[in-house]
C-alpha cells in the first residue's frame, strides 16, 4: 500500500481535471503551478477562500477551484 503522501487525488482547477498529491494545500498547489499567490483570488467549492486559509486548506479529492488572476493596468 503506498504511503499517504504518494497518493494522488483528482480535483478540478479552472474547469480542468488535475491529479495532485492528497493533502496538498492551496499554497502548495499554487507553487506547483508557478502562480504567485499575491496576484490571485481563489474560489474553493464555489465560495471565495480567504487568503489566510490557503496554507491550511488541504486537497482531499473532488474539490473545485477557480483561480482568478488579477491584471494591472490603467
């Protein structure tokens, strides 16, 4: 039986299915995707997830995330 840290779970990110390590946090997901956390907002299972919870919210499979990028300009 594989160790829990090796188990992959399926989530949906911006409409695309993706396999991620079970227990990965939102911050770890952003890092793995190369997305700077200071430039995005996260919708987690159809609710805005406050930034202070990104490091403690673990992915266990079945979650739906929308990552919205802020664009600067004038």
